């Protein structure tokens, strides 16, 4: 027997007198939600080695962004992690605002927090529900998707779209909250949590589910850090790194929430961390709704946002500002910035380079799924073939984000 | 004197091999000599005052028209010190080569493959440098500024289609498709 990095035992093939078998898993496999190809070398049921191939959903995000104006990248960010699109919107717009060196009004920041946490909830519902489905439990998946529908109803109330939100703008928002949103939000979020309580009851103490999750996909924190893994995967291994807490953006430093951490670093801990994060997201949303200040949502800066129409029609300066913004686009001062936000799967960062022109010179997205998927090889080496499914579920690789 | 402690420490240790520093919008940035990137990467990870243990990102920027043309950008984060650092190294167009930092951070593996795929920068000492997103037959590196956005490349070349199946399979295998990591 020899030890792998993850601490699993691999029997020597000589002991068993079998030939290693090579099989391909994916890229379109019914038990994975994500297009990835895993080239496996198996010794019976044991995984000797796994070659992970990504790139099946590569669409040239950066190239598209570099050929458009700054604001035109926002809809593309929806399609990075399409399960939590608001967080991508927020991350990109924060990065451009950092280039300008401006900060949006407080009301806008609170609404962005609410939108981000709603997206985080929808991502975790999808992840946990799909994990159950792929471990052959259909009912929890249906419940989780039903819970997610409530969150998507709120997305729809905010911006009219359920998935491709395109809600956040550089220097503001597409629109202020609709009338009665606070009550609708409280009601829908509680309804989603009530449905999810059933998923919790069905899965958390379910012996079959625990059998598949406990002790599988384990990797020590050092291995994860060496691979650049962040988010629930790293927190389940006991490292309490959360961008919202470590380097707060928006108004996360004024909100009270816990960062759940695990200790075993296995799939079950990753599941529990996500379940707890759902509850923390609800706490954050309730506080943000309570503290939501009045005031404008758009920044009063003609370099970023169009002036109000009343002024454009009656005053010369605003007319000129509108004309320049429409014809030339916004022009951030030359420079480079990196802005990180806590995505649903880890640190989501945008690295932007401006040369002072109306187009980004470089628009790079640091996707958490990319680094997380890279670490999967160490998690499954020496494990059983069946352990791939729960491990890949808990990595929650989102093709759009990983492949960009 | 440097305003940022991490930059001051790098200056003190490497002196003239730090070609420039800035902290634009609070992002500590050091441009380093390309030949020293591996040594500096090892130092910033192991030095207890810096301890940049998490490699966040590697990418490149194509400054077409300036010399040297490419800039490889490393984003680092220190979990224990809660601070960020950006390292940059310039590589010329005629020989875009740089030492791989995979011995320092294992996570650099895929990130360097991506940078190679998109910009054609060769990381020396990388264990498995091949394209990660695009297929082996793809010609050129799409994120270079002189690669036209509208350019289309067929997934399979015409001449390959005419070749017999066995020969095609052999060609693909030779190109490293499906090789073990």
C-alpha cells in the first residue's frame, strides 16, 4: 500500500494481478452537473489516477469583454456562474468603480448585498439539491429547486429576469427596489428556508447520504491552499477564509454574520458548511432589509451614470455630460486593479487594466471553480470510483465560470 | 521609502531586481526581473513577514507595441497576514519564456497552462505545459491583441477529414490529446 496526498490507501496492482483499466467519465455524464471530462485509470474500483480536462464551455469571455465598452461586459458576467449571477455583476462593477476610485451611495451598497446573498442562496440550493439527485435521491432535488424558485422570483422582482439578471450597473443599479420588495423578500426567503428544512430533514441524518459523503473526497488544508482553493471547500477543511470577513467590501463590515468552518474537510463537512451558509445569508438579508437607508441608488457622477432626464433637457452641463457618456463611453483613468468578492464557491476576482480608453484593455476573471476543480485530482486519487460523484458535487464546478 | 510594508521588504531583499512598485488604489504591486521570478516567488511564500501562501491567479497582459510586449501577472494572498500582493514580470515577444512557479504553488499548474493557451507564454519547468481550453490543433493564441476576434478556425481541418480514421486517431494521440496529467 502507498499513501497519496489525500491520505487514502492505494493497493499496488501487483498484489491483485489485474490490469489497470482506463475509462472516460464525461464530458456529458448523467451524474455530474458540469461539463468536465475525467480520464480515469482504475484498479478495480480504486482510482489510480485521474486526468481532469476542462474547457468544454469556453466562450472567450475575456476576448469579448476587451472588444466592447466597459458596461457591455456586465451581461457576460451573468454567464460566468449562471447559478449566482448577481455576485458576478457586483464583483465586476465593484472592480470598475475601484478603477475610478469612487464608491456608490449606501442604499445601493445595501441592495447589492441583498442581491449577492440571494444569489448565494440560489447557488447553494442548486448545489445541495443536485448533489442529492446525483446520489440517487430525487425528492430533495425537487424541493431544493422549488426553494430556488422563490429566490428567482425575487430576482425577477428586482430586474425582470430570473437567471441572466444584468442588474448591477457601474456606479449604481439598473433600478431601485420595486414597491413592497422588503415584505416580499422576507416572505419568499422564509418560504424557501421552510422548504429547505425538508431537504435538511431528508438528507442530513440520512444513513445512505452520510455513507456516501462522510470521509470521501477528503483533502488536508495544506493541499487545498497549495492549489488555491477557496470558499466552502477551504472552510470545510478548517480555514475560516471568507472575503466578506477578511477584506470586507460593500457594507459587510456593518452586518453581523458567522463564517461556518468544518474540521474533517470531507464532503459531508462541505455539505454542512453550505447548509449553514444558507442560514447566514438569510441573517444578512434580514439585517440589510432592516438597515436599508433611503436615498439615491445611482452615483452622482456624470462620468459613470447618465444625469437625470429633467436636467438633461434643461441644463447645458448635463446635456454635454449625457452626450459624452453616450458617444464616448465611460473612460476610467489608466491603471490596474484587482477586486475580490466572495462568490458562492470561493474567491471571485476581477483584474482590470485600463489605458484610459472606452474599452477594457484587460478584463480577467479569477474564477473559484477553476482552482477548485484543479484540486479534485488530489481528492479522488486512491478513492473509490463512486466517490467521484459526491466529491465533484461538493466542488460544485460551474462550467461557465471555470471555462469562461 | 515604500508606503506598503510588503513592498518595502521586497525592495530591501532584492533591491535592483525589483524594477518598479506602486500601490494604485491600494493594490500593492511589484514589477520584478523576469529571470528572478522563481526566487522571488519562493521568498514571498516562505518569508514569515510576507507568507503569501495562496496563489490567487496567474494571467498575462499583451501590451502590443511596447517592449517587452507581454506582462505576466501573479496575484497572491496571505491567509495569515490578510494582505494581497501583485507581482509582474515582463517577457519579450521574440522569446516569451518564464520560469514556472509550480514548484512554489501547485495551483500554478492549470493557471500557467491557461496563460500558455491564451498568450503563448512558455513556462519553463512546468510539468505538463499544453493547451487547457482549446484543442491541440488550434493555431495561434486568441488573447493576443493581434489575434482578430472574428477569426474562425474549424474544429477539424479539411485535410484531417480526408485522412483515414486510424491515421487521424494517431495524429490526435501524438498531439497529446487525452494524455495523463
